[in-house]
């Protein structure tokens, strides 16, 4: 009979990186939606303005009734460094389009991923955060009610 110790369980799970689907419906989900949506080639200016207003805490604007803003990205990858402390970078993939962020904007997105519970993947001086298959929706009327609802994001916490 083979014996498994706690250490062997930890070691065996440390090398398995299955894609885990995650869901978020909190203020971090709104921040993630707004931050990624700002860069999305699929969103119009009116939708980007709605998301930016929400992220700035503003809800006193006119919008069509039953408006929903949807944001998706194939991948979001961010990294920082524990060697060069000035490094903050992200790459976002929207189909054939790729957007690169550096500096403060990248740090904002990286911090939002961490806030949403995305685990860091350290290695060789860099610390990576990444998600894939991001799909967010914002029910504008519901967010304006300020009752804690109206945003839903799903994503995989491991990159494909």
C-alpha cells in the first residue's frame, strides 16, 4: 500500500496548473471591466465613457434604458519584477489585436488582477499574473442603483 504524506500532496499539486474558471461580481469586477474595456477595440466611445464614469464613482449620467456593456479579452498578461522594481507591463489580446501597457497603467491592471484573486506566478526575476477568456457584462441600470449588483465577470485563472 502506497502512503501519501502531506508533503507529497503539496508537491504533486504544485506542478498541476489546470485552468480554473472564476467569477466575480464585486467592485473589483467593475474595475477589471472598466480597465480592460478602455482598451478594447470592440467598444464604442459611449460604452467606454460609461465604464470610465462608473470607475470614477459617477452614476449621474443619461444612458439608454436596459443598457448592457459587454467586455471580453482572449488573454490578459501582466508582470512586474522583484529585481528591477520599476518594471510594470501588460499585454492584452483581443482577437487579432494586441495592446501593450507599461508603467502606471500596467500597474493598475496588475493590481486589479491581484484584487480579483489571480495568483502570482513568480519566476526568474519576474512575477506574472494572467487570465484568459475574460467575459464581463455590466447592467448599467443596476449599477446606477448602487445596491451591489450589475457586474459579472468570468475568466480562467490559468492561461491556455
